[in-house]
C-alpha cells in the first residue's frame, strides 16, 4: 500500500462543479511535489458549508486502486 499527503482548499462553489458532474476528478500537488489526480467523490465526506479545507492522506493498493482518503 502506498500513501501520499496533500493540502486541499476548495470553496463550496468549486465543489459544486464536481457535484453537478462538470468535473469528475480533483488534481492536487502532493507534499512530495507529485501531481495527483483522483475521483472527486472521494472527498464528499469532507464537504462542509465552508467547502473542503485541510491536510489529507490518500491510500492506494499495489495496483494503484484508491483505498481511501483521511484527514490528518
């Protein structure tokens, strides 16, 4: 299993584009400097009325299949 960390700041209006289907993926720069693209619905549980803000850890299996995202 591999894990990457990143910081994300998305406003409620920005996330609405994901929710409405206009955008399906989130692209972030990890703390290691890598570009990471993953499904926007993986962040749905973190949405508040202020949007999504914080530092997160994303986990993948040996086949690079998303296992989960957690706030750290």
